[in-house]
C-alpha cells in the first residue's frame, strides 16, 4: 500500500483507529504513513503454555517425523516465526515434540522430536502424525520451544480444533483443558489430499517478544 | 525423639486422594473427593480444619515444613495461602500465570514459586515479593532451598539446573548435563550438592558452587518425579513414575546418598503421599479403604 492511496484525513483516521498515534499536529504524511504501516504489521505475541514434561535436548533437525507405517492421521504443520513488530525471524530455532498416536512420548529416543530452523522468510514446516490423547492431559497437543537471538524464548503448545474434547466448538469449550488459557492456541485443521490418503494441514504462526 | 511409633489412621467422609505430611511430623493434610482439604494434628488424629476447594482446578500445592501454612494455586491463576490449623485464608493473589512449582524454605519464612519464564520468592509474614528473576528460558519446574536459606536451586524446563543466591537471584552456577528436563530437585544436607532427576530416570549430583556434574546414579526403574533428601542427609527418597502411564504402580526407592545403594523400595500402588520427618523417618500415607494409614517406610 502506498501513500498515494490515501489522503491525510483518511490516513489519520486509520492510524487513530489502530492506536498508533498520540500526537498528530506536526506529523508529515510520510510519518503518519510509517506509523500506520508499523501498526498494521505488528503482531501480538503467541500465548505462553507450559513447557512439559519430557522436553529433550538435542533433537535432530528433521522435518519428516512420520515414518512409513506409523499409525495415526498424517499431519503437516507449517507457519512463520515473527517478532511483535511483524518482522520475520529467519534462523529462529523451533523445537517441537509430541506423543505418538497412542499418547506415548519417546523418552529414550527422538521419535516425534525435532529441532527446526526457520528459513529466510521465517517459515518452518514439518510432517508428523496427530498426537494421541493420554490420561494426564485432556487435549491432543504439540509442544514448542522457540528461541531467537534478541528475543524472549517461548514455550507454548499447539492444539487442534478437531479434538473431540471441544465438541466442535473450541471457542467455547477450550477451558475443558485447564492448561489452555488462550483459545488462539487451538488451530483449525484442513483435511487435504486424496480421500484414501488424507493429510491434516495446520498453520501455526509464532510471534516472539523482543528482549 | 520418635514422633509416632506405629501406624496412624486418618479418615474423612469422602475418599482421600492425596496426602501431605509436614516434616515436623505433627500435621497431615489431605484432599478428598468431596473437594475438601482436611488438616489433622498428629499423632492424635485430631481434625483441625476443613477447607473447601470446590471449583479449584489445582495446578500446584505446598505444605510448609511446620504444617502451619498450605498453599494452592489453580489454573485460573489464583493463589491462596491458608492457615492450616484454622482454615482461614491468610493471603490470596490473582497471578498473571499459574505457577509450575512451589516450595517453602526450610525455616518456612519464604515461599518460592516457579513460573513459565520466571520465579518469585515471597516473604510469608508480609506476603511481599522479595525477589523476582525473569531469566528462565523454558520455565521453573522445580525449586529447592538450601537448608541455610542462602541459595535456591531451580530445575529448568530447558533441561538445565541453576543455583542462585537467594537474596539477589544472581545465578551462581548452572548445569546443562541433562538430556531431559529435571522434574525433581533438592540440596544435600550440607548444601554443597544439588541432586536432580527427570524423565530419563537418572539422578545427577551437581557441585552447587561450580555447577559441574560430580556423578550420576544408574538408571532408576522409571522417570524421577520427586526426590527428597533425609533430615540427616544420608538417604534419598525418590518417587518414580512411568512417564507414559502416571497412574500405574511404580517404585519409590530409598538410596544411600553416598553409595547410591538401594536401601528400601515400596510401590506407589495405594500410596497417596509421604515425607521425611525431622526424627529421621520416611513416612508414607497408604490408602486404607476411604481413609489412609500413615506408615513408616524407613
């Protein structure tokens, strides 16, 4: 979007609505436009969720976690890593781990554990299987530990809107899992591909706070 | 001095599900299925108070060493401290996040709370926060105070252990020799070592001054979820649980702290809680019908 697309009054109105201006009298158009662009690009930090248990150091850099024959619905998770100003964070480290289809963590090895590095655009992607339920947790989830230089590390968890626990209404029923304090962590699931080889696709953007 | 020489029975109108035993051996507290926390004086089993915790989804709990204070934090981020003997609320705070861990200092003057990226120390008398450290990368999942109160050890979610000055919060030593995050932590009796263990079932003994690993135990039967050093420092009680089936029976192992030889073993089957008491015994609460029996394991 360019400055030419707005007149000053219109731009000021947009900035005021975004809360990006407190004093406008002496601002030039480029100043106002820059403030609007900055606010429009800014992102809220991804909500925190507790780390564990069973985080394991040293996971391999492996984006393909699902081995042939692994039971469970195939899942592809992708997203980008940003900071709160909306700048992509290439090189961010994204450690993920989750239980298998039966709800069991690999404590001895590194099955369903990976340490990824965000690409130049901040993008990351991995394929795995939908984690199963297990008794001490209510909902299916994937753990994340994300870090980038100059930014606060984040532990969080990704949940799935298709989880039967939510009865089809995660916005209202997310509190059924007491660990879910923010429904933004529950992500829609798109089923893709041939009906004989369905894959669940989930998008999960990560936003880190600057130190 | 022996606090109680024979098994004691505690009962409640509803089945007891979890038991806390004060290290002075004079107080026991237990949650029941009727959403009440009951507090008894030992050894006469006199019911001191009944605290209603209905509607509280419990995240973290702690009983002070003298049994006078009970702390509960829930997933609504509410923290309550009760006078255990009267059941009256002495402090309530709505937190930004629920704590992942809680522990009293040995003298019960301070309460340490571990959070997702920080920990706090609260002065129990004034309820003021006397220290906040916000440099935990992945959360403080376990806390222990040294017996002299001068240092704090934290088990960190990124598979490390830190030893800090209890007044300033400055990190004095750090150990990153863990593969899996340590879930349990305690100081040796002399404060020179920190012992921690986690999902891989191995205890790591750390020099508290340098952070270096001194030695490791052999692998225990299951993941280490709790460990406590005895009053005289000679033994360790280690609670193990099957990482993938927390409800299954699993060994509670007592080790000689020097030789790491196994001195005793019990099962978590029907066990609802336990503690080392100041007279040197390891007391456990064993389910007995709807109530519990307090028995000495060591």
